[in-house]
C-alpha cells in the first residue's frame, strides 16, 4: 500500500507550552514530541476546524490560534509531496513537487529562505526540484525533508488515521489531545447494515436504487442524490453490484449505500475538507424516464472500439450530472502492455436521449501520455496535454 501522510508541526518558542495552547483552543488530535524544537500535531478528521479550513490552510489557522509558526507536511507517495509554512508575520509559504502525471514543481508561493531559521538552506536545495517517479523512489525527498528538519514524526500519519485508527498512532508514542469528535457515521446516524433478498438476475441501476432508497428515507433535503455507480468493472448486461451516493448540500458530507451480491446493504459516511468539495459530484434530479444501465450497455455494444485500444467494452458505469446534464460515464480499462503503462476508453452518454456525447481514449506508457477524443461520433482528434502541466 502506498503511503499518504498529512501532519502539522509547531515550531516551539522558549517558555511557551504549545500543547497547552492547542488544548485551550480545543484543537483535538494526536501529538508527538516535542523533539528538536518541534511538536507534531495530527488533527482528528472529524475536527470541525480542520474540515472547514482544508489541509494547507489549517496550518494558517493553527498559527493564528497559538501564535507560533506551523509547518504543514504532505507526502502522497504515488503522486508527489508538498509543504507549507504558516506564521503570523508572513503570507503562507508553499512548495509542491509532483511526479504524476509528469515531473513538475509549484513555486509561485515559495520563499527559499523561509525555512532558514530551522535548517540550512543549502541542505534543502537538492530536494526542492522536479523528480520523476523512479528518482523519487530512490531519493525520497519527502522523507529526507522530515529528517533534515528533525520532525518528531511524519511518516504514515494523517487525520483519517488519527480518527479511525487512533490506537495505531498511540502505539507509535503518540498521545491523545482533547476529545475525539464523533465519526461521520455517528454524526449522520447511519442505518444499520442489513441483508435483503438479492434479486436474480442481479439488479440494474434503477432496480438497485429502488431497493436501497427506502433505507435512506431519513436523509431528506438538503441531502440529495449525487451518483449511482457500479462496484467494480464486471457489469455484464448492465447488471451487478451498485453503490449509491448522497451529499449534504454543497458540503463535504456524504453517505453511501452498497447493495452487495450476497444481499447485504452496507452503509458508510465520509466528510472531506472544504478545499476538496469543488471536485465532488453535484446533485442529480432523475426525470421520470431515464436510461437504465442495460440500455447504456446496449449503446456501448454498438460503438466501434477506438483504433489502438486493446480492451473490450465492459467497464465501470456511473450515473451523474455535469453542468445540469444527466449522463452515464463508462470507463473501460485496456490491457497493460508493460509495467507503468495504461489505457482507458471513456464514453459519455446522455442519460435521457441516449446520445453519445463524447469519447476519450487515454494511453500512457511510462511518463508519456497521449489523449484523443471525439464529440458526438465525429472524428477523433488529438488533445494537447502539455498545457495541463503545473511546471
């Protein structure tokens, strides 16, 4: 499993008890240290202030709260790493390095001398540059950064782990600070998991939604249906295991229900920080007549497979809305010719008229990615992906 870590590191001042200040501000989580002039703090994912501020901006919030510099640290092993330094007397200083989809760095809000009071600038310079994925695995710039600054803890830490696997962090010399907020499942009072008679044959999207909806009756507006998706890629004839999503207004709060193939109905809840809500699915309003999954599977069967695509026609299916257009999104994975290669054929179908709105064929070999698209069964055209780089 790849590492994903998020933590906050308070630079201690002489005669100042940072842990006491956090407690007084009701900033609940797990702390490590102090060591080497730092106190590591991992907020619980359910902490309202963390969910409202977002990851890097939560460092700004803490710095204002306690009057000390706060360092935000993030290591997403598959994608890249980043940090941000917050202090009362300067704007937020941020650095990010990504190696997926291609090597890039973000330096617009970076001051190379901001960390000079904590570590020698020349020691950091080799880490603050682009890396590709292979080199990053060898150099491990995020880990080296934590070592150079002497952070008490920074590996395999995150608000989600603090919330859901508290004891694991305590076993690594962490200490509880404040009261842990209720999990999303408790806050939203999810119905208990249960078992029903699973239809034979397996249900379509419409049938699954009809079976699940009665159990979710308590989630009234501003809760709204946002998405119906398959649970996996095996959906012969548009029938299989389905997952249904609801969202509370425009917030990051979601609840889901899965109708498993043994008849279990499994409920879960999640709450993401405010910075991530722009990428979340919007509310969908189902008209009386909308195309069920078998109809969409039949439409896929009639489409010609794109030249150069080495896969089939069956893939994951999702009913969602974009710019008020209710549509099906079908993602078909191609065969992997070699390690590091991938190929996907994505089809967008109007969920009312059945019109094929667009198709996208993405192929990646190593760090080279090519994208082609066609709109409403027109000609295939190449898409320039170079403008998407953050370098």
